[in-house]
C-alpha cells in the first residue's frame, strides 16, 4: 500500500486518490462473494475462511506493511517529503 513515499498510510489516508476507495471496496466485495457464496466458491474450489484465518491474514499483512511505513516517520523521510 504505497500511498506516499514520505508519509505513513495512516497520515495520508484515501483522500488523494478518489478511485482507490471504490476499487478497494469492489475487490473486497468480489473476494467475499467468491469465498462465501457456495455456488461460486465451489466453481473456484474455495473454502470459506474462519475468523481465525482472517485474523491471521490481517496480522501478516500488518507485519509486512508496518516496517516500511514506520521508516517514513524518521528524519530521512521528513527530508524526502520537503523535496
């Protein structure tokens, strides 16, 4: 989720790109439909995720994303934002 080279995603938000929120919503809705609607899930050979599996996926996404986002808080990131 590279929203900004100088600021973390929680500071930049979704305001800069008007197409991003509907695209994210459509992607999540499509994923939910294919995972939780049995006829489509069987066509794709998907199985519904449990709450635990969703929590693990979200946790892993944060573990992968946060180190890069936290580097944007340092002095080098502040200098890059001033260019």
